[in-house]
């Protein structure tokens, strides 16, 4: 079994995030944006660290056997909170565990409802549809998403 750790973002070298966030498979599922540089990743990390300091939020790097595998968290989304999970395709099999852990954080933080926005390039997740309170199309920052609203408790 692989050892998963959730680390504060300031514990990871920004250059590791550049390599991760610029991977083709990851970029396919994110809102279109220019390729990251150390400078732009540093700004992105500062934004995420700031979000992490807000009540009801938690944003962490995912490390597997001491290697950066992605990032995840609970962050504000308009009038509610959203779950974000971004995992390197080499580690996609860990998604269900990371999802359960992040849902556990949502419970710890007192959330009743969270959303997950999956870009239209992603296939429908039947298990999410099955557990979702509501599923609908959303437009965010000029791109299309399927939004799953999930009851936390």
C-alpha cells in the first residue's frame, strides 16, 4: 500500500508543482490557462495558502511515498464550498481514498453540502451521480462543467 500524506502547500518546492500542473493529462481537465512557470506557480500557491487560512477551508498537497502526486482541498465557491482534487495520472487509482479523506475534512469543518465541478472533458462519474443531491451543468470562467452537489453528513 502506498503511503499518502497531506502536506501544507508551503512544504513543497514550487518547481514540483510546475511539473505537475503543466502535465498534459492534468491540463486537459482544468480550465484553460497558460503554462505555469515558477513565478506563476508561486502566485498560485500563495492564493491557495491564503484560501487554506480561511474558516471552513483546507488545501493540501498530496504526497505519495514522498513524491508530489497532486493537490486537494475544500475552498469557497460562491455561496458554498467546493471540493477540488487534482491528481497526477500516475496516481489516479488513489482518487477514491483522497475523495473519502476530503469528504471527512468537510464533515470535520462542519459543512453540510459541498460541490464538485468536473470539466466537460471528464466522463460522468456514476458513483458521484448516485450520491449527489443534485447534478447540473455549470459555466465557470468561460468553460463548461458538470456540478455535483454532495451532502456531507
